[in-house]
């Protein structure tokens, strides 16, 4: 009975936020202003508590048996084809569930203060709860189609939240851009799902769910011939959702939405969905060294590419946006070298410190009367004591300084990249890490140090945020400090409890590693016999680089600003201009795809096909034929008896003449 009660909690973890969204949506404008935020927060808080209960249940099981499922109903069934509406929690989905509901709860609390004076706050909290419902469907879905339903759901909610202030044209455009770009990735994802179904179905017996993760893992060998194609198609979906090259362009623009949206969707949860999907499908990816190599290369290029752009951005949220793209690249790098546990570890620590940084930036923007340009900030350290101190903690964590959370997860990824046998991946990731520390120091100096550069009317209103906004900052700051301690590596005397916890999910590595099938297995084998001295050296270099980046950023932007000016004017300011304009990627896409697409749509599809052929020839043309035919027939149907008599006579004469000459 107790086990069954635990299983049914899974559906309520998903459904309670949906109920919160329904209540807020149906009771629109009928609730007191404070109630929608409290209701939405309570719904997510309850989901978090239930997630903790199921998580504790898993900890009491043997590692190989840590799996709880809840089959709600049969969705589709025909012959051997069966898909259930069901939810499941194992060590991987347990981690993601705690992140989504835990960090989501803190962001809901923060939003109560942030949206207090917004007339659309009830609609905002409805969308936030709807997002949590979709994200939990994605995370806890028992099969790939349930994951895809949640995948599309978070895409819809992302559009609704990014364009929340839709009366602003920039916000509306950013929402549409996010929606369209993600549909491109989802098209590849969907084809990959179809190929899985076509490949697996002939090998299944009745009662086996074709898209169930356990079924797919059991029959993974049958997909080996198609593994590379399927994995690359799935990765196309991941590049959209997790903002990797070439589909990363939507995420920086998504900063147009309210700051809690940036923290929840574009830092802590939705953008990690692609990483989660690849980790969840690890049993398929380990069959294809090619696909893993592509994931690793795209990830590390994205990491350094986005870091370089962040070096010169002046919008505080844009810096953090490109930082997110870069950190997502690190997660993909980890998955690409087969270190799936390290990638998920970074998902968790990144959720803590990046949510903290985004919410901290929101507190700054709130204090600065919605100003986001760091060039008119400065001197906020004393005026925003809680925001500034917690922001410093987030900065040190993302820079990878020991003993904060970012050090352990980032160092783990770099070590796995190095030990995989491809030191070039490590080198690029190492340089990107140094850039991260530098641009975060620049952000801190421009925002919190020196004199305030804001106009007098903004200066007079600068004040610390209310408790509902600062309390989540403090909690996230604590998590940013201690969150990495569950993954202290063996060479430092720890037991890497996080990797051990996830080991049953990624156990398929061992089966393939004995044959040397993948770079992933090679990475694990190398890690198992690692040279402890080398690991200490690399960790020390990583730590030194993080500290050096922070110190350089501080010195350059406080005492040696002339150095920054020299870089800005280097080569006539060419490189600075290129970085400031984000390598002109958006302009390139516009020239290569948008303008030709618009011209194709307008001049050929609309004017030529729609207006010319369909409306002109088919619709109007057929109407003209009917009109002319009717006009001719009307001549013979004039109602005059004498005309009908003459017509009859002429007709009879014509028949008589025809038959006479035919003999």
C-alpha cells in the first residue's frame, strides 16, 4: 500500500502545478492581488515536497532497483504498438525533479515581489505554473512521447513568458523568434523519434511500450545500425532547446521577458532539457562515437564562442544570457565525451549559481528603475547590500573557485574531456573558463563598484529589494557554496556521491566499453585509472585560471581601464565591433534565410501560388467558366414559346438531314 501511494505521488508532482495554473487562469481578476503569487508558489512548493518524498523512497532502495513508476492510462495501442500515459522516477529524473521544483519554488517566491506592481501578475503566475507542469512532464515522462509532450509544452510556455509584455514590439518579436527557432530543432527531434519507432517496432512483442525508455534500452542493440542518424537528429532538437550552435540565437533575445523568466526558463530548467534528453538517451548515444564526437565539438565551440561575445556586452542580462549559452556548451561537452554524470552535475550547480545571478540582476534592474545598461550603473554595493553580496558569491561560483559549487562540476567536465584522449577539447574549454571569470569580474565592477553613473532621477530611487526577492537570493547563494560538495572527486579524498547516485542510469557504458566502442567508455576507463598527480595539476590550473580571470577583470576595470580602451580600439575597433554585434550571426541569418524566405513567401507563394494560381486560376477561373456557361445557356432559356418552337424545328431538321446522308 505504501509503495502504491509513493507511485501515485508522481502524477500529483506533475498535476498540482497544472491545477495552480487552472485556478489562477479561471479565476482571472477575481482574486486579491497577492493571492495568485501565493497560490502558484504553494503549488510548486507542494510538488517539491512530493519530489523529496519520492527521492527519499529511492534512497532506501538498492542502487540497481531505484525506479518508481506510475502508469496512468494507455494512450495509444495497436498491435505491437503501445504508448502509455505514465510517469517514472529514477536517480536521473529525481535530480532534475528536485532542481525544477526546488529552484522553481524560489523563483516563484521572488516573482511575488518582482511582479507586485504589474497589472498582469495573475496571468504571469498562470504561465509560470503551466511551465512547471510542462517541465515536470518532460522530466518524469516514462517514455519518449511523454517527454516530447513536455518538450513542446515548455516551448509554448517559453513563448508566452518571453513575450509576456507583448505590447512592446521587441518582446513580441523575441517570443516569436524563440518559438520559430525551437520548431526547427523540434523537426529534427521528431524525425529521430519516428526512426526509433520504425527501427524498434518489428522487434517488440505485445505489451511492450515502443517508446518506453526501459524498452528502448533493452533493445538498444537493434538500433545500432541507425544509431548515428537517430542520435544526430535528436541532437538537432537539443541544439534548439539547449541553445547550441547554430540554433542558439533565440536565447539572448529572450532576455526581453521578465527577469524571473530568464532565471527559471533560460538558466535553471528549460534550456537544460536538451542535456537531460541526451543523458536520458545515453544508451543510444554510446553506440555512436560519431554522434558523441559531434556533441562534444559543437558543445566546446559554443562555449568559447558565447564567452567571447559576453566579454563586451553592456546589457547586464545579455552578459548572463551569453554566459548561459557558454555553460550549456560545457554540459554538451561533458555528454560528448561520455561523462553524462558530470554534465548533469553541472546542470545542478549551474541552476543554483545562474538562477542566483539572474535574480540578482533582476534586483539590480528593479533598483535602477528598469535600467539594464551597466554603463549607467556602478556604486550599488552599499545601496544593495544583500543583492551585491549574494551576487559576488554567484560570480565566484561560476568562475570555478574552490570550494564553491562551480569548481567541482566545471573541473569534473574539464578532467573528463582531458582524460577522453582529446586534449584539444580540454584546451578550448579551459580558455572559455578563463573568459568566464574575466567577463563576470567586468560585470561586477561595472555594476557594483565605483561611482553610480545613473541620472539623478534614478539615483534617488535606488533601494534594496523586498524580502520576497532577497530571501531566494540568500538561499541560492548558500546552495551555490555547498551544492558541489556532493560531488567531491576521489583524488581530493571524496567519494563523488553524485556520480555514484547516477551510476545505475549510465551503467550501459560498461557493456560497450569492453569493446572500445566509444570515446565515452574510453573516458571512463581513463578516469578509473587516472594519475592522481595529473588530476591535482589540472585542478590547480583550473582554479588558478578562475582566480586569475577574476583578478584581471577587477584590475582592468578599476585601475587599468586604459587596457580595455586599447583592446576596444585595436585594429580600428574591428574586433570589438564584431564581438559587440555578436559576430553578425543574426544579420547573416537574415540575409541567408529571412529575406529570401520573405521574398519567396511574398512574391512566389503568396502572389504567384496563392493569389495567382489558387485564387486567380482555380477559384476565380472556375467561377468565370461557370459565369460564361450560364450566360450562354441563358440565351436558350429565355421563356419565349416561339423561340423554343423554332429551336425544336431546327433540331428535328438537323437530325433528319444527318440520318438521310448517313445511309
